[in-house]
């Protein structure tokens, strides 16, 4: 029997999709040793140029080993034709996941992109090598941000069936997964097409026996409605929210065709911060139009936000987006310098937050790394724990710990 290896790049949604792809394999042996694989399925990311480069470099390495390459994920749409013409064995679109096994059995090259309107019918019931489980609740995005390629490769927003989501969560809880991570392209849009909402879904998920914590992927400021506010004090909701700002200059937000408003964003963050939430965000520096004046305004505004976690990166032009047609007027070195300024502010905010909220930490231990076991607490801060016994996959409540810049340290 031929062996097949799955390689995942990118976001939590891709982690979910890879597990779903594995569930369709019937006539091949799934291996964790990529060097032993006859076929390598690459679930790709295309959000930045560096993401594309990473996928391309990996493909070249696999081809040199002589294995067949099948490309799926976001890169299948944006780069699939080009890579197929360069000699990879197959390209598989999101709506064609369930056809993977049969397409491979035909033993001839295939290019099957399908459409961008489908939703998954199967569910994932187990995660190999993960202590927590991911559930994809929606697909696609209706936003039209000027820099973003994702709506063109994931399609319009569409919600998964709520009954199927709840069934999946119950099975995962029964299989021992006490922490769920909700993921999707734009999870805050969940329910807009089904007369529901993310808040209502969360309220129903929180009722399932065995679930101790629910984490969320990135949501938009405009998507925090009353139904979401109603569950903010629930014990099972993580005390960390990731809310995508992308910038803190109102002028820049307009250039980026964002739906959020810098002043309303600050009010929202202060509201959530007053409830004890750690707050993360996405941020792009160096986008066309980010003049010195706009940057100065953005930094002053950024300092006012109680941001404890930051996923920031330098702007990368993506083909067929509006931003790619704008004149690039920020040098790479300047953009990197701006990035470091924001990262420094967020790191200090994070340490200050941990000192202010020095309370008992509820930690799910994920792995051992060197001398320490590692996991994340309810605020999505890393904990490093020294223990003589194996505590992997255990839930711990730790009240005695030392706060250091990189993590909280404890000994049990």
C-alpha cells in the first residue's frame, strides 16, 4: 500500500481541513514520516508572499525526493495552475476534498478546483498530536479589504450547519478534548446567512458536557454584538479575545477599505479590557499610504489600546488586490522598524497585564520542550512548568508562579 503524508501550512482552518482530508483516505497508508511517503498532500497558505515562497520551496524539496505532490488549500486557487504546469501531480480545490482518494486511485495527474460555494459535510472527531480540538464553523469572507486575497480564494461567507457543529463538539468532548478552538475564514460572520450568530452558537456549545474551555479565532470589531456580549462572563470562555484592527489610524483604515473605526475600536477594547480580557489583534505596517504623519498618529493611538498579544507583519502586495495597484511608499527597513516599535509596546503591555492579573492560572499542558512542560492559560499566555512527572495533556491550576518577559514559570 502506498504511503501518504499531509503537510499543513498556515492557519488553524488549514489544520482542521487537513484532518478532514485524512478522513477521506481509504486506500493509502497515512504516515508521519514524510521521507517515506509516495504522495505528499500540501495544504497551502497564500496570505503573504513569504507564505507562497515557503510552499514553493517545500514543493521543490518533495519533488527532488521523487514523491508525488498534491496541492490544496488557498494556494491551490492562487498558484495552482502555475504549479500544476510546472509538474506537480495534482491540484485539489476546497469543494473537492471528498474526492481525494478516488482521484489518487486513478493514478493520473488531476486539476480539480471545484467551486467556492461549498461547505464541508463531514466532521472531524480526532486530532493526532494535538491536545485541543479545532472546529470550523464557517468558510469564506464578505469583507473587501484592499490588501487581502483571501475572499478570492475562499469565497463568500457561509456558515456550517449548527446541528453538525454541535454534534462534532459533543463527539470531540466524548473523545477527551476539553478545549475547543473555533476557526474559520471570518468566524464573526457566523450565522449571518442562517439567522443565528456567533454569540448564540457559543451559548449552545457552552452547554455541552465535558467542554472546559472554548477559544476563538480572529473576529472583527463590528461583529461583537449583544448576543456575544451576553456570553462574556461565562466560565468556559477563554479570557483572551483576538480582535482584528489591522491599523489604528482612521485615515489608514479608509485606505485599507476596512469596516472598523479607530475611535469605536478604542472604546470596544477599553470595555473588554475592563472586564479582565487579554486582547490580541492583527496589524499591518508599511501599507501604501502609511506616511510619517499617519504612522505617528497610529503609534499614539496604539499606545492607548490595552493590547496584550500582537500578530503584526509588514505589508506584502498580493496580485489582483486593490492595494497592489497603489504606489508603495514605505521602504522595507522603515516598515520593519515600525513593526518592532509595535511589538515592543505589546510585549510590555503583556507583562504589565500578567502582573496586574496575578491570579490562579488554568493551564492545559500541551508538550514538553527542553526542561519545561508548556501550555497556555486562560489569558492565552504561555506557561512553562517544571515537573518530575509527565503532565502532558493535563489541566493544572497554578497559583504560585514567576512572571518573566517570555512566559509565566512554575514548579510543581
